[in-house]
C-alpha cells in the first residue's frame, strides 16, 4: 500500500472519528432536548433512544480505531500475522453490536403512533445491511487466514531453500 493511500485513508479516519465525537457530544445533547420538548410518546422513550445512539457511535469509533491499527500493520508489512486477527474480530463484533443496536432502536420506536411503521421497517432493513457487512468482513477474515497460512508456508520453504544453498 502506497504512502499516499495510507495518508488519505488516515485523513478520512481522522475526519470520521472527529465527526463521531462531535455527534456524540453536541448532536446527542440536541437530540435529547428535541425529544424532551416534543412531548408525545417519544419523550417517554428518550433515555433508551439516547443510550442506543451513543452506543452505536461507540461501535463506529471502535471500527475506526481497528481500521487505523490494521492500516498501520499494512504499512509496516505485519498484517499477515496473528495480531491482525484480534482487530478483525473486534470489527466483526462491533458490526454485530451495531446491528443489534439498530434492531433495539426499531423495537423502541415501534410502539405507538409517533414513528411511522415504514421507518421501523427501514431500520430493520438497516439491520440486515449491517449484518451483511459483518459477513463480508468475516469472509475477508477467512482470506486473511489463508494469506497468513501461505506466508508461513513461504517462510518455511525459504528457510529450507537457504539450507540447501
């Protein structure tokens, strides 16, 4: 991976992380105020909604940090090691947690007339999409496992060749 690509990806990750921290600190407070002032049935569900939003942002931040660490490993040419699996497993777990949080939000918003049924259905579609991303990362994890195995085999063969020479 080229230096420019790594630099561009890191810039995007920093912007996304800063944006998520801004949303966590400023926008969630504004959402809390809006939900409280709205009256209606959503005001009663304000606390669970806010907790789900904050936890969802934490899941996003965890993914961003893990991707940063993986990019660092790629840059240092150490990504084909067992240490990379730890970050990939955390990413998969964060996506599954995010899907569960979106589903919990759909469950919280479903009762009553405050939110249209179509919105709840769209949230359920988002759950399926996020789980699909988790499955894609799982497939990529399997590819990483194959690459690590091939790298170990190539190292072993190089050592044998060195002995012969």
